[in-house]
C-alpha cells in the first residue's frame, strides 16, 4: 500500500510532514524577544475523508478500506498545523522538545510539540502500514529515526518541498529500504524548502 502526504497544514495519507529551519541559524541570547500563541481558524468547506482500498500485504496492512482525512477540522479550528517564522538568521536556541512526538494538531493550538522521543531528533513509527505521528516538527540537520514495526520490507522515500506545498516542485532527500522490522537513521539536510513529505511502499518479498 502506497502512502503519501501533503504539507504543513494539510496532512497526508498515513504519513508525516516535517517543518525545518533551512539555512544557517545562529543561536544567541535574546533579551527582548517575544512569543506567539493563538489558534488556527478554518473557513470554507470541510471536505469528507478520502477512501482508499487496501490491496497489498493484507495480513499486515489490514483489509477493506482506509479513510484518510487530509484536512482535519474541529470546532472551526484547522488541525495538524505548524506555525513558524521565515528568514530568521539568529535567536534563541531551539526548545529541547522540538522533534518530540506530542499533541500537535489536537485542538489547533500553536504551542508545545510534546515530550516523547529523543531530544533534538524526530522519530516516526510505521505500524500496520501507517506512519505515526501524522505531523511533526524538527530542526534542519537533525536525525530522523524511521522505525519499521511491520514484519515486511518498506521502502521509505522522502521529498524536500521546495515551496513548502506538495503541489509545487520537490526533490528527493532519501530513498532507502527499511529493515523488517528495524530502524533507519538519517541526518536530514534541506537546502531550499521548509518542509518534507514522506511516502512508503510495502513489500512482502
């Protein structure tokens, strides 16, 4: 079963976009900095989830159909969203929990990304042919730990989104096989885009 994903605020099919800070960022002390807080509101028509037939590796991936809600909305708030500043060359160190798996997108809030996982690294876990978490933030040049909990081989393919959206130009970051089961650790180095999408193809061979 092939899984793709979309972008920062529009999540993808069983996958995970990663927001990163591209370019050189200098960490320094800041005495007059500020904070950003709030909610992301949604306007327009909330489309129903798309339905996909599970047609491969049914013993592991399941049978029947899988519904994927690409744009999740709750009580007028857009979920699965990350807010970040562009073209910031220096400032405070990144929070220690950036990259941890947390409750991003649960209620559309802008804030803490959670407290699970290795400090400074992003971790994605593929189980039942589905990536979790759905959305995550990480620093550029940090290590992505892609875990395969399935007893089949997965090929993981990541793309740098040059414009930050999935419909725009993209460039392959890595295209490697995941052990069955096992994990692959890779340093993510994006050069132009602020986000990355992940796709995976499963194989029983």
